[in-house]
């Protein structure tokens, strides 16, 4: 890759001018750089890590490899798996269960680098910091400093695990969600502090691998952003796997170890050989010298942006984990693309995706998109719910998933799909059917008219819709009876037809 517009700047060293500078080589930075370059912009990307790919390459892919192995060990114990010893060793490490990790990570990082190279993005290894609102200094141990300037800058530097007290010091045997993948041995007793998606994912996997797991979370409700019915089923599944879930509890102190004794605020004590802290993330903004650009991060290192992903300096945008919730790879990529559309007034899209699916890689996995039943109740939206269960589905019976189910939420007035919620095998894949249907304003008729493969889990959408139609008709009949009774009381006619006025059509 050739550098563009090299000059010797007033700051010393090499100075290079670009249309866009991207800080961070994770999935958000990659997609933003490729998007802008595709439309003819000169783009530089700065990454201080030795490898591209960010958190997805460093932790997400290794974690998913561990999850797949746990699934095989739990469901196919008699199958001879290449590279995996089915008999758990006395002192197994997590890496014993990740035989494919290195190849998967290498392939992913290669794809990121190839995509940037294909779009002629200039990659600068080193640490980035602001000199002024339009100038970035890149420092590398083995090279002189390079100064980059651009009219538009995107901050996509990602995040790292947050360690609250009393876990803010490095102690052998106390890990975060990143470092746990390098643990020396498989723990017998594991305490996970933080019951969010990451904590739940680790809990379900390690319990399935034979660990005794205690999951501690300070919230009263379990995964409150999920539909409560899905959350309750997932909580029940974790309990059946052997996870001891302690809600509304906080860790006040932890003894020196290992083994460790975690003292909770209700007086209970939890014993553990290993502790994993999964208490959220903090943005990687320290060292960027944001003050030189007229910016400041919050206490968690996160940047505030508007609906166009602009910071307090309109030409400096931010996307991905560094702007906080939901901090998902899927949303980070979309945020970065839309930031470029706004920054360079690209016309091929007008708005970011309004619907954002959520996927939790627990065992069983769960996923959602759109309105929950709880949200519809809270917002006063008339709705109808339809459910279909794996155990009643031919493919569900074949794979032996008795707990899985699909829940659809329809608007009561026009039976338009407004929410889809799923728990069970392939839920994260199957939720995309609901996502696309909602994006296109689909109603119940879409699923009734569709011909799905048989046997397939996708067919759950048809039968969840049948269930919703049945419930709506039952509700309509009850509404007719109640309305007729009211009319009868008012005029004494007892007419049951008069009470149908104003009801939505069936």
C-alpha cells in the first residue's frame, strides 16, 4: 500500500494528508475505512495492536470456539472429535478445548487485512494521539513518529473489560472476560461477577464443561432487556445446568487466594478457586490526548455522540464499543458505515438500521429483535402474542431440543409483526427471519402464505403466527361478548350484534 500525499510537516517527521483517518482496526474501524475508500476517499487506519480485528479477533472468536467445543462435549460425548480429547483431564486448561482457535483467529485477521488492502486503505501500526482537532500523531517503537491530517476522523478504538473494586488489582486466579481464555487450568469452583450477557455466556459454557459455577449480579432482574418470558426460561436452563445464580448481591470484599472467599453485601460468602469479573466495559480512549481535539470521555472512557455519530467536534465521529451500549459487533459495523454516510454525504443509504437484533451465546442461545411483551404493556401498545415450541416442531424433535421456543409479538390493530424472541438451538440465526419481516412491515399474512422447508425450525414462524391468530380471535370473541353485555345493560335489548361496533376485523 502506498502512502498518499507525503510532506514534511511543521511538527517534524513524515506528514500525510488524507480524507479520513480511522483510529482502531476492529470491525467498526475496518468497515468504516472500507466504506469510505469504496467511494473514492483516501483513508488511513491506525492500529496499535500487533494484529487487526480488535475484540472480535482477540476474544469473541476464541470464545465461540470454546462454546462449540462445549456443545460437542455435552451432546456428542461418544463422537471421536479430531484434536479434542473427550475425557476431561485432571488439569485441563481452557486451551485444551480450543483446538481450532488459532486457525480461526488467523483466518479472521487475514480477512480484515485483505479487505483493507483491497480498498487501498493505508494501515499505520502504532499508537494514535491527537495533536490538534485535525492532526493525529502515530508513534511506533521502531519507527520515527508520523503525523496524519484529515478533514474527517473516526474514533473506533473499542473497549476493554472494566474491573471494579475489589477486583481492580491484578491477582493470580482473578481474571476478566479477556484474560480468562488464558487461564492455567480448568477451575473446579468458578465465581463470575456480573450477570450480563458475557457473564451468562461464560457461566453456561463452564457449567457444561463440569465446573461448579456461581453467578453473582447486582441487579434485581435477570437480563432485564430481554422479554421476561425468555429471560425466565434462560434462567431456568442455567439452573438446570448447575449454575447458582445470585441476584441483587454485590461483592464487598475478596480474600487473598486461591482459593478465594467472596463476601457479599447480604452476609453470604462464596468460595471459588477462580474468579471471572464480567462487570461491563470501559472505552480505550486514554492516551488519545482527546483534550488536544477539544474532546473529553466520561468516567468509563466512553464518548458521547449524536444521531449522526458526531462528537462535540462535528468532524470527529465515533462508533462501536467506544460509544457504549449495545457494544455488539453487528451494531458497531452499522454505526461505522452510517458515520461515513453522514460524514461524506454518501447517497446510497439514508438512515441506519432501525431494528437491531441481540444475540446471547449462552447454552441454549437466545436472541431478540423489536418490541418485547413487557415493553408493549409498558407503552400501552395493543398486541397479540403467538408461541411455537421446538418440542412440537418436527426438526425440534429430531435435534432433541425440548426447551426451545419462538415468541412473536403482533400489533393488535393490523397484526403487523413488532417483535420476535427466541430461545433454543440456532436462535441467533433464525431471529433474522423476524428481523427482515419487520423491516418490510410484514403482517401475519406473510407467515401464513410462506412455504417453509419441512422439517425445519423456520417453520416455527408459521405456527407461532397460527397461535397468535387463534389468541386474537379468542380475544375478539371475548370483546364482542363484553361489548354486547354492556349494550344490553344500556338499552335492555340484549343484542349481541350491537356490541361489535369499533372492533378490529379478524
